[in-house]
């Protein structure tokens, strides 16, 4: 079965949302750490940041310059 890339991106987004939710649950249930000394807690925070960053990248619009639109504000040249 072949999937188109949109389905792959939707699946990735859904899996990242699940990962973020599980990380949030694990972080909220974690015993109070000693500030800056708990390596495992800091790792969970770093992983959550990575997941949130990946989700943000998947949802943001990317500008690709072309000869007709060299900047994001240039608009489209009509011919």
C-alpha cells in the first residue's frame, strides 16, 4: 500500500502529539526535582522541547523563493 506524503505528515503530527501528551503526563507525575540536579527530569524537558519543535515545523508554512517571488512579501508576478 502506498501513502501520499500528506498522509505521512498527518501520521507524524498525530504521533508527535501523542508523544507530547505522554511526556507532559510523565513530567507532571515526576517527583519534585532538585533544581538543575535531576538529569532524568531535565532529559524529559529536553525531549518535550524537541517534540514541540518538530510539531511546530510540521505546521508552519515555509516560503520557497522563486524567480517570480524572490521575497515573501513580493507577491506573484502576473504575465
